[in-house]
């Protein structure tokens, strides 16, 4: 059997230009690549007729996060609730979650203040401009 290795975590967004600054400026991730993909082969591969994607790859300490905006856009995705089938989130670590939380800009939406779980991990969920959940944790 062929072994697999991780390449990226993908998040489909409605508006790449609106969402990218959040990941770059608020979360401090480096943009490592921007590109577009279209054509018949891409459409066939993603199963969306006439699909074209605008992509941004960001670096998060060895994990690549891929933001993609599709044209034509799709609707009907799973609800944004973390407990819904098909839900996704990105998990990022920090050394001091309370300091990270205190430094968040006022416009950033969080689900709660930092909380320490019964496993001993302190977590905080926030939302990007398109309501995608992001977990920030202090292990």
C-alpha cells in the first residue's frame, strides 16, 4: 500500500480577498503561494461544471492551510456548527492563550473566552470573517 503524508488543510470560502487578511494579519500566518486553477480537467476533478478556483496557501508551523474561492460558487454546505457532520476546523497552538485572546482585535468573533478542558488543554474557538471555526489552543 502507498503511504500518505499530509499536504494541506483546505477551507472553501466565499470571498478570498475578504478572508485572507484575517489569516494573514490577525493569525499572523505567512502567505506562501497564490494561484488560480481552471479548465476542463479541474472541473472534472472537483465535479463542478465550469469550475475555477482562486487559491491562497498559508504556512502555520509546518502545516499548510489552503483557502479556496470557487467560481461558480456552491451553496448547501454543512452547517457551521462544530458538532455537525462534515464540519471542519483548523487547530493552531500558541504559548500563551490568554495573551493571544487579549490581543485579538475587537472585530474578531469568539465562541467563548479561553476554557481549560478536563484533559488539561486550554482552548478558544474563534471565527473567520465567513464564520469558519478556528481552534486556538495552549496544550
